[in-house]
């Protein structure tokens, strides 16, 4: 079992690792790559995200809409521009992105990582606090791991889930 020590401002977490024969190294690589993804997402590091996501990635966003790599990278660029503009205008945006409950399974040149993450944004008097769950499918191609598919959905509170259940009935 690997354990992140929480250094460099990261939230400490202990991933659940499922290893079969010949997968221990792959799982460790994916755990490290998921940490790199977290750091790139926090920093809106477009170059790092470009390396992590495969050119042919298939993503499903929280409302069910599909998108590709270009949409994700463009969104990161917009985030950088918004953050810089807000700071220049004296109204900085503060945000956090905390990953938790990482689970990784690997077999051969494929791996799946699943985790929850919490996004908190404070800007211009508005506070946003949202919880999500993401599943990333990693594939090793030409000796390099990249995310080839990803799905993100909202994590509802029990009250929100009950409300939806009532609406559906």
C-alpha cells in the first residue's frame, strides 16, 4: 500500500490498490500519474494536461455531455485567463481542488482510477463548493501512460439524492 505524506500542500490520502500478477509497477505508476494530474489541474497547467490526456480521449462531463481533449485544454486556458484578470483587477479568485478516496486497478497496459474530488472556488463574494466522482481509464501506448477515457459526475448529498428520488417517482 502506498501512502502520500501530504507534502507540498497536498491532501494526505491512501489509495486502495488492487494488484494482480505483473501489475504492481503499473499501479504505482498510475498512482503517481494521478498525483501529477491533480497538480496540473490545480495549477491549470495546460502543457502537463496535454501530456496526460490522449489526443483521442473520450470524456463525459457532469451533465452527460461528451467532449474531447481540445475542450478540456481550452477550459484550462480560460481558467488561467480568468484568474490573471481577476488578480489584475484586485479581486483574486481563490480555489482548491482536493482528491480523495483514490482506487486503482491495473491489468497489462490498461488501468482504471476512480476518486472523489472537491472543488472550492471563492470569487467576487461568491462561494462554490462542489463534490464529484471521476473515473479515468489509462492506457499504456508506446511506453507511455495516458488517459484515454474519463467520466465525471456529481456526488449528491443524501438530501439532494432523496429530492431526486421523490421527483423521479
